[in-house]
């Protein structure tokens, strides 16, 4: 799997950008179509990992300075939880990682977002290929309303021109990966929106992993779900991190404690503290983190 189209020239551009905190571009120049994933390959659990690094990230909505100089690394094959009170900037940070932030009118960002050595905001990087490599799962399950269960998972693959046999194999495998296969195997042609909320969320995760991203961003993926579905999503995160780099936004401290290797605490657009999850919850360095994790504010 290749990172976003990037060359050593882009790397040096990004270094300059780091120094100057140059404003990020808001429109990628279309480059080559993304390659179809090598779906006939056996799924290796030891896929090479891909880290995401934010350096001096600032994000704005018009005049509102919502993310303030955030520098953080999301290590490969780990789940990192983003926690913090409502409005602290968690969703904005994840939307900056896959360049969804720039889709909001008046929104812009500065600083750098690197996927390994590749600058996600380099001028000749195609935004579509960034979003293929950095998938996103939202709070509210959002299956394509007019599509069947099968087609929901196949949608992204079809865009890459995958052959129909491979397509079927990948759809089935993705549904198995999210533990949905037994529940849907006899109704693949029925509408995706006919599933329960928890099933729909797993369908959306299957859709995301079908195109083999490198990174999965999850913005409160279980907050609209019942406890059993939540548990399934958490188990899934635990499995998926063997193959993907995961960033998960959550308001649920127990969830962060259960699924995340490291946890980052945000407050008012700033990253206050990032460390091993057990440390953040039991022995945080910053007073504000301590007050948040002990429920004293937020
Ligand atoms: N589309 C938008 N237009 C203008 N301001 C926005 C927009 N989205 C978010 N903001 C503002 O940016 C700041 C960060 O919001 P963000 O949604 O990232 O917070 P959050 O930590 O995800 O909150 P929550 O836990 O409630 O989801 C807030 O002040 C919010 O009001
Ligand atoms: Mg949010």
C-alpha cells in the first residue's frame, strides 16, 4: 500500500512548511487515481505500520481559532484516544487529519499533518487518495441509504475498479472482520439502513476497511449505541489496531481505558497532555487532566 502521492521534494517542502507554519492548501491538485488495493494478497496481521504526526496544527472556523498549536504523534498499530470536554476540538483535530476540515466553508488550517514521511497537505496530493488512506467512522452510522448491505461495503472498491470476484471476496472478508457476517450473510441484498444501529456502525466500519486504509479515525463511534454494540465496537478496535493506526474520540473514560494504548486530553483547542492511557487516568501530570478524568469538570 502506498502512502499519498508524494516525493522527496514534498518532504522537503513539508520541512519548510514546518518551519514557517505555512498555511495549508485547501485544494489538492488531482494526481494519479489511487491504485486498486491488492486484495488477492492474504491479509497479513503484520502489515507495516503507518504513523500520523501533527506538528503545530492550528485550525480556524472563520475568526474562531479552534485548534491551537497541536503537536502529537499517533503511533502505528496503536489506538490513541482523544478525550476532552465538549467543544475542546477533538472532532476538528480528526477532521484535519483526513482533510475534511477544509470542506467546511470558512474553515482553514495551518501546520503540518504527516502520514509517515508524506505531507497530507502537500499541493500535489490528491484529497481523494488521502481519504482513501485515512478512513473515518462517524458518531452516527451513515450507510448509503439507497444501497444494499453488499453495495454499501462494495461502494469504495467499485471506485477503484476492482474486479467482481475480488470485490465479492473483499466484501465478505470485510463483513467477517467486523463480526457482521453471520448476521447478514442471508440478506446481503437488503438495504443497509434496515440493520440495527450497532449493525449499521459495523457495516460502516466494514465499508471503511474494505478499501484497506492505513489509518482509521473514529469520532465517538459507539456513543449512539447500546452497551452490547458498544462492546462489539471496542473489541473490534482492539483487533483492528493490529492492522491499522486508530484514533478514537470518546467521551467515555472507561472506553478509552479499555481500548486505547495512549490517551490525549484536549481543552479549549489545546493538547494538554498525551501519554500511556493508564498514566493519564491514574497519574496525570497536569492538574487540568486530573480534574477532567476524575469528573470534576467537563
Ligand atoms: N462547523 C463549525 N463551524 C464553526 N465552528 C465550529 C464548527 N465545528 C466546530 N466548531 C467550533 O470549534 C470548536 C471545537 O469544536 P469540536 O466540534 O472540534 O469539539 P469537540 O471536542 O469535538 O466537541 P464534542 O465533544 O461536543 O463533539 C468549538 O468551539 C466549536 O463550536
Ligand atoms: Mg466532536
